[in-house]
């Protein structure tokens, strides 16, 4: 097809069809087509009758206006149409909001006139070169016309090409057969100005599937009909029933050919267009942005006044809190800095931390400016708000360089050492996320990378070294692996533990033989004596890094020569790997065929330490697993407790939660002898948490003998808070430009209200210790898909929500050896609900709404551990009785 100038009027019934002329139009003839375009929105497996949407229909008259005398492929055509709008589904009169409405009453006189006004398209070699319309026409009307112009693009030969159309710049494949041409557009290749964003964590993200196929039927080389179908399906990865589908269909059929007007005279397209209508001007064929207008919408402050009660701490364990949190984020994203500051300044003291979560999670320039102006990092009284801001930055779904830059600048103003540590640790998490999206070479990222990579060697202050190591642990920079390998052999146990646990987070392909040799040296103590928890961490790295036969055999041979509790821990770890079919299980079974490394003497060691993994939940879309590792000192005092929760979906893994409690130097309390390598350790107990792949600042219960003794007599058993707040888990925003010219908007969000706390009690009188980790949370995930055309709005919301509590309690009685240890991991009964809402609405206020949903109460349970633990718990509770 050569250069064609077309004048097009659209109809309004929900379907938009694009015409395409494979041969030249004849002079003095009028081609009469019927045209429809429709859009439907529904759940992924929904039927047409259950969908919401609308259909735009019209009769379209096409005639040749001008042809270039020197090129038969250079043409100007005009299209004139009348328009109708109807419902797309068969419904009763009561539920049909379009019943009795005229096209003019729906569109308004001006928009109807604009839609039916002719426009022109310049096609060169079958592709759109220029698009002509009135400048004052609404963007939504021009986009509909662009949709028709895009359908005019067709070629008679098979092959792949890159085309510009209303969807953007896309790769298109043509397949020609006798009497038919099929055009398939690779929608994932389309490049447009309107780009959205999505969550970096794949398990929490949203995936999509889309297709666009147009079939042209030809008769004597001329289009008899053109039928297009475009489908988009979006689903939450972790629960694919939380999904939405958009279907756009277009149909154009030749009805008749009659006598029409003659061609116009002219030398070129521009002069012809000007002579026909001076108000027409050339624009690109790619869709332009449509500014949404919200009449009667609430201001941010009005919204806040309605929902502020749900942001009080007492509501955080209920699903209403994350639901209101998600809604407030949407309002904040449309607000200015001054509007956001008004909400921050008007919040109550107890609700303010949750507001800080929402404002920071909004991730707009205005929200970041508001937070930086509101927070005073030089004020020691504002530590809670400052840390909530930092954690929300760490959990951000799509941070940018400016957020990292803001933290780097604020670092110099901080008076609190705890906040300074949190800033640097969270900067590491932001570096990781920015590098994930290709921003590793951004100036601020380069600067921060240099700071945290050089940090550990730049100071002798132990807390600062740990801070930089934790930041590097969050960053997952490949350049940090040699540094972790170096500090894994440090004389300071904390450095070793951080470095080894960091190495375990890297892709196995990055763990070189040199790194493996270092980790094996630590475990086997080839150069110096290490604490038990360091050696246990080294063993975990070896087992998770694709170990060789000799590495596994040497670890098996070490069992029996280790301290008593480490012996038991290693035996339990080996059995857990075999039981849970972990990657190392195959090589482990091979090594255990050797009776020297696998025999009764070696595998019958007693103790109370353990390692166990199990399934929390298994569905078709995701699997959630847990692991509990407990290591004790030889005297029966807890040395390390490590609880992990992982989620896997479609090949992706998420470290959802890790809560580690460590204690050392406690033997003096019970007049016991410390284990080898731990004789000079200072009394210490603390807890660290990793949440959604982000390491948080560790919390100290006590440090030093005097601090220990003072807290021994003041322990109330009340847990210490580790992290509390509202977190934006899923954050997916997408503009879907349909080939018809209609535009869909998809927003999927998931919010979590979480409260993680932990505590440790020691009773010298009863010679008993108890550690507890309490996890409470409420989660809401919503998906909204809308097609808004000013004159009609259609869409749907799909969501699910739940509330849950998970407690992990370890009780140790050390009055005798082997001491009694009981571990309990309990999940309370919790509610779960799903809902689906579909709607259509007109500016007049007429609405159609369909709601469906169900609720259920899922029973609580105690997660199974190994049989030995069950026997021990029975003895502990029998002795208590």
C-alpha cells in the first residue's frame, strides 16, 4: 500500500476495527463498511455474558480523495460514519445502563461531533507516515481514530517488520495465504511513552500474558473484512486466581460499493490536506496521554480524615489496616507535597508511624520531599519515625536514584548511632534494587557502592564494621564476595557470622572454589579456633553451595570430633537435607555409602541442638517452607536460634522472613564451663531480622555482665519489638494501550501490616530459659483494571485478604544433661476471604455493579518438627506439671 490519506469517523459500541486497503481505491466510488469495536473486562476464566464493557458501532463510508499522479501507492481517502454505543453483555433492562441513552447524551454534542469528523492518514509503502486531525479534539477521541488508522497498515508478503501504530513501536509478523493475511503483533515489544512499574520481587509480583491477532479476508485483492482480537491477562504470581482479563475485539466488513465523489487535485499530501481543511494538522499515530479527570473526588486530607482510625496501632492486626493503607497510597500519589505535609502534621502521635509508612511507600517526588522536610534527623526524639521511614525505603517496590541520594545526604545530619546504622544498611538494599533494574552505573549508586565496599576496612569500630557488612549483605554486590570471604576468617565472631550468612544469599554460580576453600577452612578450623555458631554457619554455606563429594565426606568425618552440641546439630542438619530433598541430598547420599563416614558411632551422638525444615503451605501457584535451626552451648544455654520462612513461585524464591536470636557468655550464670573458643566471650543476647530479602538493623537484649544482671532481675517476659508497621509488598502499575485506541489501566497492590517481636527469659531458680518469636500480620492484595473513556467507565476489582499469627517458642531446662529442649511453632486459626467486583458507570450517575465473594475460617495448627522434639516436649510439660 502506498501513501494513503484517510478521513475516519468512529462508532461507539465497544469494538474498534481497523480497515486496511491492499489495492488502490477507485476514483468516483464510495465503499460502505460496517464497523464495531468492543472492550470486555472480567476475571481470567470469565465468559462474555458475565463481562462488563461496551461496544462502539458505526457505518463507515470510505472514498478516495486524492492520488499522487507519480505514485499509485500514494492516496488520500476519507471516512464518514455515524456512531452508536451499547452494552457488550446481554442483560435485563434493569441492569443495562445504556438502555434509553442516545449517543449524544453519552458523549455530549462536542465529542460526538469530534468522533464523527473526518480525519486523514498518510500511508507510505503500507505504513502510516502521517496522521491528520483537528488540534482541539479530545485526546481520547483522537486515540480512537488512531486505532482505525493503525488497522490500515497491512502488507501482502509474509515476514516480520517493525511498525508504529497506536500501541507504540511494535514488532509485527505477517503471514499471507490465498485470500487471507494474518497479522500478529508482539505486544511485549511495543515501546510507548507511558511506562508503568512493577515489584522487583517476582514472587510478590504480577505476570501477564497478551496477544494481538488481526485477520484480513480479501476478495479480488480488496479487503472484504478485517477482524482483530487482543487479549491481556494479569495475575498475581503467588495466587493466580487473583487475576483480570481484558479483551478488545474489532470487526470491519465491506457491505456495498456505490458511486462516490471525484478525486481532488494537488501536487502533494500536505497541500491537498490544507486545501480540504485548514484546521487539520499532522500528529503521530502513537496514542497520546489522556489526562484523567476526577469530578467530585476527595482531597487527600478528606480521605485521611475518613480512615485515620484504622491507622491506630490497635488496628494493625486486622485486614482493614492494610486495605486502608493501599487506598491512602493511591491518594498520596496524586497529591502535592503541601497536601502530604498537612496530613503528616495533623496525625495523632500513635498513628503517625503508620502514616510515615504510607507516605514513604508512595514513592513519588512529592512524597519523598514531604518526608525529608517533615523528619528531623538531628532530633533524638524522632527515632521511631526515622527508622520507619528508613525501613519503608528499604521495602520500596521501585526506588529511584533520588531516594538513595536523599539517604546519602541525610546521613551527615544524624545524631543517633542506631539510625546511622539503619541508613547505611538500607542504602545497601536500595543499591541492590537499583542494580536489579540496570542502574548500577548511576552516579549515586557508584558512590554508595564505593562507600560500603571500602567501609569495613576503613574503621576499627566493631559496630561500624558490622554496619558496613550488613549493608553489603543487603546489596548482594558480586564485588563484595572477596570481602565476605576475608571477614569470614576474622577473629570477631560477629563479622564471621554476618559474612557467612551473606555468602549463603548469593547465587551458587558466584561462589568460587577459592571462596569454598575459605568456608571449609572456617568449618574445619584449619587456621584458628572458631565459635560453634560460626562453624554452624560455615556448614550451612558449604551444604548450600553445590558441594563436592570430598567436601561432604570431610564434613561427615568431622562429626564425632566436634563439641557435643555441634555434633548433634550437624547430624540433624544432614538428616534434614536428606528428609527435605535439598539440592545437596544427592551428593550426601553418595558420601554416606562409605561406612567410615557413615556409621553408628558417628551418627548416634546425643544432644539437644537440631535443624528441621517443613512445608507451611503448598498450592498450585506457590510453596511456602519453614526451617528451624537451634544450636546450644555445652552447658545447655541457647547459642543460636534461627527461624526462616521462604516462598517459591514459578521458579523464583523469596526469603520472606528470618528471625535469628543469638546469645553468648551465659555460662557464668550457671557456673558452667564455656565451650572451646568461647572462653572470653562477653555476655550478650540479641536478635536480628531479615524481612522480604531486606536485612534490618539487629536489636540487642543485653550486652555485658552488668547489663545482663540488671535485666535478669527486671525481665518481665514481655517481648521486644523488632519491626512493626505497614509494608507495600506488591506494587504493579501498567497502562495498556489497546489497538482499538481505547486505553486500560491496571493497578495491583498488596499491603501487609506486620508486628514481629522476640524475647528471652532466664530463670536461675528453675534453671530454665525460654525464647520466643511472635509474628502477627494481616495482608490484603487488590487488583484493579479500568477502561475509562470520559463518557463511560468500566472495570473490575479482584482481591483477597487474611489475618494470621505465628509463634515460635523454645523452652530449655538445663538442670541436667542432656538438658530438655522443647520447640513449638504454632499457627492460630485465621480468616481468609476473596471478592470480585465488576462495574460500569456513566457520567449521568447510572451504574451497574456485580459483586461476588466468599469467606472461610482456616484452622490453626502446630507445625510438625522431628519426633525427638515431640518426645522432649512431653517430658518438659510433664515436669512442669
